[in-house]
C-alpha cells in the first residue's frame, strides 16, 4: 500500500471510491469477509464519514463546506467484529479558491 494524495478545493464536496484487494491481488469482498462498516477519516478536520460497500469497493461522499485550505492526513478503515484494517492512507490537500 502506498500513500496517495487527494486534491480538492476549499468548500467542495469530496467523492471517493476505494477498491480493496487481498495480498494476492484478488478482490476482497467486503460483505463476505464480515466487514460491517467502512470509514473515511480525516482527524484534523473532524471528518469521520461512513461509506457504502459493494463487493470490493467502498464509496464515500463528504459534504461541501467541511474542508479548509491545508494538508491533512487521511485514512480509509474497514471495521468488523474484532476486525480493523487500514486499507488506504495519504494526504488530503485542500487548496484555496482564487478570489
């Protein structure tokens, strides 16, 4: 897993999809593997968005007006009974809108 940068402009909504694969490169079926919820987390912006699951894809939508300019660490977590996996991480880069 490599860190990824997500770029957005201040005040924009964020739509994100994360495809999950196992260590052999096979699609990791979230429901079949008893994942109960998926979370997109940006602690410094108080974003803790629960996503939707379909097969091996987790989808997230973050409302507008939550972001402010800066660089913020983010994480995508899969959570189930006694399970917790961090499957993506990186920096959310929020840019100012030119006025």
